[in-house]
C-alpha cells in the first residue's frame, strides 16, 4: 500500500528555535495535510494544502505542497513550549475524491524552555 | 460538547473475546471514518461511511473486524476473537460531507489492550 516517509522521527530543540520536518511519498498525492496530536487526544488539523507548489501559513506554521506532488514540509518558527507534541503529515492519493487519508509515522517534538 | 466522542476511553480484554467500540460524530456530519493507531505509529485507515452509500471497507485488516453506522449518527466498530496484535488506539473522525476539502475532526480514541 501507499506509504509516507516522515522525518525526522524526533526532535529536541530549545525554545525560540525554528523547526522543519518533511514527508515524502513514492506516489502522487493531490492533498497534503499536517496534524498535531497531543497525548490522549485525536489529531488536530494544522494546515491543508490542495495544489502543487502551494505555500500556506497559519501563524508561526508554514507548509508547502511539493511541485512533484510527492512531498511536503512543515516549518515552525520561534518554537514555544506548547508546540510539544507529535506532528503527522497525511496525504490523499490522486483519484480519490474523499478523505481516505494515508498518514506518516509522526515527528515527536520536544521543546526545552 | 460539540466534538466527536468515543466510548469507552479504555478497554482491556482477554484474547479471544469480542469488543465493541462506539463513536458519536459531530451532529450534521455525513461522513465518518475509523482509523487504528499502533504505539508509536501513524494512523491506519480502516473504514469510511458516507450517507447511504456502501461503506469503503478496504482498510479492514481481517474479517474479524466489522463496523456499522446507524443513519448519519452513531457508529460501532466490532472486533471479534481479539488477538494481541489488535492492541492499539482506535480513532474515529467525522467530516461534513466527505469531500477532499472537508476537515476531518477526530475523537480522543479508545485505547484497546488485549491480554
């Protein structure tokens, strides 16, 4: 089946630093999504991308849909302690009209004050 | 609250027993999804319901897994003859219409432990 390769698996950073994580796929996706999951809760959508090359920001978060449609990245600027959590990329394959999402394995982010 | 709710929040069962997990979607949402999340992993799609259409069961790992939905409301995921590898968090999500631009809102999940 389709797989998303997400990296890095974990990150330990100081408060105020910028963070970057990415996802790659062997097949084309027509939608890329980035979610954050806190312990004991379900994922919450951060950013959605629908067009190749699209660059979208949400506060300190910026994400891009790769031109090849096989990759996406998420940047977090000026990290704060509440950014701690697990970040997941998710994609929707081409030809699929509804939300049967494929998820990456997650990036665990730890922010030291 | 107005979010997706799931019950129970935790379920411990013995190998071979059947379990039922419940999901209450957001009112008015016609699409409902079930995912499985193993420890330290991303979410795996299990099944999708949209209105009165036949559900997409392509993600169900075996015939021990089944799910039903009553109209556009409650859904139940049933796992028969549970195995230890079924231990995971089972997450339910709902969205307004199920189109690719709809946001999926997730519940908190049910943590299933099979002894």
